C-alpha cells in the first residue's frame, strides 16, 4: 500500500477523456511551482468493465455499472487511496451512486467518496448566492434520474430543465456515433457545439440564471466560465477543486 | 488484483502533465467508437516521492529517483499492470533506468517495462529509413547522460547535439521557474517557445534531418509533426503507440 494519507483516487473510463479531464483540472487548480509540488493522484481507467450508465438508467441493460465501479474503488483503496472522485454525472443517479455506496459499506470501505452533484450545488450556493434558477444540461440518463433536479430542490434552488426535444438534441450532441462528443472530440464537431449552444439559449429563455454543464463531455465543447453573461458551471472542475479541498486545501488555487 | 492480462501502467508525476499527456496519446491513438472500446490504463502520479532526475544526473542530489519509481512499478504490478511506460526521457538515462531494471529484477518482477529511447530509435528506423542525422532536444540531464547519443550511434544513426549555449537555453525553456514549461504550461510562454524554436533552427543548420523532442515538456510547446519540412519526433506519442502495440495491436491507429 502506498504510504500517503491523502492519495486521491479517480475512477476513470466513464468516459476515458473525462478521467483525464478531472486529473488535469486537479493539476491546474493546484498551487505548484515544481513537479514535486503536485498532488498524489491515481487514475484507474478500465472502461471495458463498466456498463454504459445511461443505457442502464434507460432500462436498456440490466447490468448496474455500480458493481464494477465499487470493485474498482476497492482496488484503489487497497492501494492507498483515501478520497475518491467519479467524473461522470450520470454515475451519480441514485440507482447507481446509492448502490456504489451500499456496496462500499458492505466491504467496510473507509474511503471518502465525493458526490459530484452535491459539490456542484455547494459551489453554486457558496459562490453565487444571487442565483436562484439553475439550468441543467445533461445526458438522458442524468435527466431521467432527476438527480440534479432533486438536489437543487432540496437546496432551495429552482431547476430549469430543457424541453424534451432540446433534451434529446443535447443527448445526441454527446452520444451520436457520427458527430457526438464521445465519438468526435478532437476537436468537437461544429454540429455538436451548435446543438449545445442552442440548449444554452433555450435554458436562458426559460430564465435560467446559471447553467450546470452536467455531463463531463459538455465541458470539452463549451468554455465554462461564461456564455454571454450567463454563468456556466463545469461539474468536473468543481469536483477537482473539492478533491483538493478534502486533501491539501492549502494548495487550492484561489477561485 | 485487476483481472486483465493487458493492463497498461503509467508512472506519472515526472512531470505530472507528461503522465496525462501519455495517457491522452494512448486514447488518441486507439481505434475506439465508444467509452468501452478504450484500453485499460492506470496512471500513478505521485511526484512528491520521486527526486528530480536531472538534479540527480547533475550530481546535485544523491537520491536516485529509480528507487521510488521501482517501488511504484511494483505497486502497479501488484494491482495487475503487465506493461509499463515512464513518460520522462531523463528517467531513461542508464544510471536511473538501469537501476530501475535491476531493482525490478531483484523483486522478481514479471512486468514488461518499455524503454522510450529504444522505441524512438525503432520508430525512426522503421518509418524514416531516409533519415541518418538525428537532432536531439532535451534537458541537461538527458544531454549529460548521453542516452540518446549512444542509442543513436548503436543503431547506425548520427546524433546531432546542440552546442553548450543552445543546450543551456533549451534546458532553461523547460526548467526556468519564471517562464519555463514546468512552471508555465497553460499556455507555454512565448519566450520558452522562442528558445525551443531557436534550438530547432540551430540543429537544422547542423544538418539534422529530423529532431527528437526528447523531453516530454517540449511536445507541449511544439506541434510535433513537422517544422518547416523537418520531421519532429514526439517521444511521448511514440511511447503511447508502443504501449498499444504491446497490448492491443489491433486497436492501434494507422500512422
């Protein structure tokens, strides 16, 4: 076991580039002048073992990806990881995330698994108390699971969700095998980018005051900081910052 | 132990962004239409444990980073990794890499540790038989260790090395705490980029027919494919392709 009380573990592979993106954002958000200043991180990217989470939530497969993820977290813990992040919003749907938590509990896991959705809400409430209506851009799986919607309500925030047609086109911008971000990300296709921008305009019309980029792939296509005055919240960067806060808070860059 | 006979292990942290860069290049060089198509990879980035390799080679520290790296490779092997890459050219100096190999041998390791320098030479010889004179851009540590120089000679290629002043400025472009790539990489400073471009022009004047970007950080500043007709070889991408070749050759993108 690696002797480090603050080793950060990342469940990658969901998708692979999101695992990289979270790791990169941890490095970017760390105050460091040399290689040695950077935080200890282990990224485990074994996508073949993890069933598609949206397909599970939509009932297209019976296999709950939680089982494989709990097993991978267990490996990371055995190696010494103490704090874990999963850079996939859809994985945080209760049917999956709750199962991961139960399975870890059964294994007597001591690992601290952060909840990306809760971190996003916490971030908005702490940094943008002026925002009441929060738009959500996500996959169909996350949408159907209502994970953001419920968490926002529970925290006194008003969720602003896309209408069905727009939700379908946002999902398509991520998953379409020809032009979706999962298939074409270097660079993202203009068509996918356009569909996402239409999603933003749509949510703005519905009076969202800020928008959560609630699928890790969306942040590959949109610069997160601002879109014509509207705040965009990158869930991956927020999770990266939370992982630093839980391990080496003194090294967290000022926001 | 993770049940996968072809798990790729990466020793990150030397430096942290080079570990990410290698992982990203493995994904980029893989034929994949979905998350699940991507290769199993584990990236271990624990920079605080690994002494600076250039300082060791220059005699500024007694601590051989090989000891920590061999230990980390051992952890990766215990977790199931079978093939290992270290995305740091300087780590491949004989005084370090040879020690890693001996330590692994002592531990009865069965892991297949690729040698980035040998992979670069192999790549040049297979893909560019027309090239005889090969320029080397690297840190002072790699330069002083003569690892590329010797490997090129052994393979019937002529090394073209920068003069001392130019070598110093290339090293500075990487290590300077104010404008060097290790300190400022997002984006790389114009000054560092300019110094690297001067290095290329210098090696071209010395009749190099191709240039090895023999420090992982250099590839962050220069696009690798070509610089005014001169071939630039990105050691990190070559290592990424070698890792795929050794595990899932059928998924290696055509070059």
